[in-house]
């Protein structure tokens, strides 16, 4: 496929059905008041909690362009008042990880390294515990679907941000962090390998969800 015009007339093998998800938040048994407890909780909490406090943060704070990229960083900075740890956790680039166990291990490593380098930090106790949470989701259909690239782009422009999050970010938990629903459909049903790869590399942490939407649309419109 050599141009957007050419791809627009190709009909997908199966239509892309846009969906969204409603989340029911659960508080897990793990909680932390200090760095030792945080490390221990990071080891034992379910994968869904790691995902909740990193990737899902984008949906919950999608309108914030600056600030902390995950809940762990926010708690370390505002509750423990450990600015250095907050900055290190905030600097974690989740795009580098293709599995939640590896992301978990890196979080633990950051906390342990900081604790060893800053012994006094071990004595700090937060007045507000960090409660580990996870979400149970209910998937809901929308009225929008796409049979070709042109229809897909038009749907992307108008679907809710909850739908963008479900297919582009929430999907990473289902896909083991390797890709997203949009890229899978582009590859499998339209044969658009290059476009799918470009979407896989969109930065989800330096933009709002609305910004992510615009980048997806622009990438597909500009793809040749």
C-alpha cells in the first residue's frame, strides 16, 4: 500500500467495533506507610495493581499535561515528601517494558536503590497510606464501527476518550504490553504493517488523551 488514497478503498476482512469500558475500582489487601512496606507490597500485589497505578493513571488524569506519570511517584512526593524518589519514579518510561513483571521489578529496584542511597528515608512514615487498587472492567459496545481506513479515521475523531483509552491503553494489559487493538486491526485486517508500527510508538505519557487521539489520527492521515 503506497498511499492513504489507496488504503481508503481497501475493505477490512472484519470491521473494527469501537467499545469502551466501565471500571469498578477495588482496594487490594496491600498498603504502604513507608518505603519498606512499599517494597513489600510491590512484590505481592497483583499485576492488575501495577497496571492500575501506571497505565490507567493516564485515563484518570488525562487532562494534565505536566506532573507525575504514575501514582507511586505522586505518593512518594506528596505523602512521604521524598522528592528524589518521586522524581525517579516519575522518570520511569513504561514504553520500555513489554511485560508487567518486568515493570514491577523495575519499580522495586528504584525504591530499593533510593532506600539504600538515602538511609534516612527509611524512617519516614506517611500519614496517608498508599492503598493498592485494581479495576474490574465491564466492556460496553458503542454504535460506531469501521470497514476501511477512511471510516476508521472518522470514528477516531468522534469516539469518546474512554474508547480511545480502552483500545489503545487498556488493551496493553490484555496484549501483555506489546501492542494495542488499533494496531492489531490495521495489521490483521487491512495489512497496514507500517501504520500499525507507527501507532505502537506513539508516546502516551507526554500528551493528554485528546493529544493521543490527535496523534493517532494524524499518523494515519499522513501515512503513505
